[in-house]
C-alpha cells in the first residue's frame, strides 16, 4: 500500500501545495471529482491519458487515509 502512496506528491510550488499525482499538475481532488461526476476508472484513464490505473488507486487510498486521521475534540 505504501508504494501506492508514493505516487502522491506535495510540492508547495505546484498547485498551491495540493496533493498531486506523480509530480504532474493533476491533483488528487481532480481524480476524485471525476469519480463523483460518475466516470469509472476506464473513462478517467481515457479522459486523462497521463494517468495510470495505480494513480487512481493511490488517489482513493490517499483520500481514505486522510479521512481516517483522528480528530481530537477538546
């Protein structure tokens, strides 16, 4: 699983520091938005040919990990 997360890069000088795919200007949120819009993985890969299937998995894993982050309420 950690190998998938290595596909997610964060660079303060790129896309406002938002998480991107493999250093490209394709944000994790862009991939998630396409899933929300109803596209399936195959359609997303056709829409953005620079992406690979593992990039989609990495985006979903990254989002899942962020949601699992504990929030402490005082």
